[in-house]
C-alpha cells in the first residue's frame, strides 16, 4: 500500500491553528465502531472530554478520512499512559500503527518520560516490537462509579452548590 499521502496530525497544534485536520469526533466515533471492540459505545461528548484532557492527541488521515488515532496523558517527566491506539482495518499492516505510536512517544510532552504505560488485550507482540515490555507487577484497576448528588454525604453536598 502506498502511504505517501497519509498525514499524521497533532491536534494540540489546532489550538495554534497549524493543523489541517482537527479531530472530527463523529468520524472518530465511527472509527471506534469498526476498529475497536473495546470502545464500541463511546459517546461523542465523552470522546470530546477525553481529547480535551489528553496531550498529545494524534490523528491519521487519508485525505479527509480519519483512519487512525491515539492519545496520551502524562506528567511530562515521570509517567505517561498511551490510550486508544486504533487503525482502520483497511490500513493495517502498512506500518501506520507503528508510526502512530512512535509519533506519540516522540512528542515533546512524552519524549522525556521515565515510564510509558499502555493497556492492550490482544496486541502485546505489536507493542513488544516497538520496545514495550509486559509488566504484570504494577497493573491494578479501580472501577470508579461516578457519584450522584443523592449519594453524597451532607457535608459534601454543601460544597457543590
């Protein structure tokens, strides 16, 4: 596959007006539907919140079609996590996913970070080829349920007025 026309875009540059392809959340939602079994029901509103709280956010475009996406969160020095690495099935196997992850890792907000984490269900070998290692000793999860006002203690409710 000739990928010379494929464009990688750092959406953090859109704030400065330099990115030709800002994130189209509708296309992103559709990309998740076809390329990510683990993110089938994400709402456009929630995607917008996740993007706003991530840096870098890298999108991959074939003309005006969104074909890839990844984002990260980081403190810029000690820890970072890469999230939501996806490539449209029609474009897999051409090295775009590897370049996408490498673009995230080389971003100024990521390139000095001591440890970069990510979660994957079936793509361990892909990430190992990029340099990631399995690390079962530090994996924990908290399934946080959003609090509702009705379940908060009275003193917490006073501060939310």
